C-alpha cells in the first residue's frame, strides 16, 4: 500500500493550486482579449516582459546590485517602456530563481525595439555569464 506523506500532499496541493491559478489567469486574459476584439496573435495593446534569474555561484552581491540598478535605469530612457519592477524574489517556491522582474511596454513593437536597445545590449554583455534566466512575454 502506498503511504501518503505530508510533503507529497503539500507538493500536489501547491501544484494543483498553481495550475488552477494559471488557468484562471489565462482564461481571464483570453476573455479580456475576446471582449475587446483582440486575438492572441494580434500585436496591439500593452505587453508584459517577465524575467527571472538564477544567479551562478561566482556572482557577487555587487553584481546583483548592479543588475537591479541597470534594469531600473531603463525607465524613462527606452521608448515605449511604461513600467519597470525588479528585485529579489519573495516567494519560497521560486525553484532557485531569486531575482526577477516585470516590464510593461506600450506594445509588442516597443518590446521588440527594447531587445535591440544599446542599454539592454550593454546589460546583457556583462549579465548573461552570471545567470540562468527564464523570460516570458505576455499580452497585458
């Protein structure tokens, strides 16, 4: 007979709750787009750029502070960037992703331009060797 542990129950409950929350979020986003006549592949409307980092072992606290500073410095300097929020992950369920952020752009074209902006490229040059990253770009 299989023994059910407290850890397994918590893990499965957390996974189920996360899946439910994600599906509700996705349905809400699809419903909002449907109500205003947009489809998922249309490029109109605001776009969120979401990112999270796992720092590599050789990363210093000064490197982490520089990343937060450089990301915050994009605000007001990159056309189409409406909001920038970045910092340490507060969630105990971060799976090693200890730093992250979200940026809101006017539209997908502004997000695409950001990826080639000199400030962003300068950040990537020194930051990429220090991180394992995940990124999501979502319609707002």
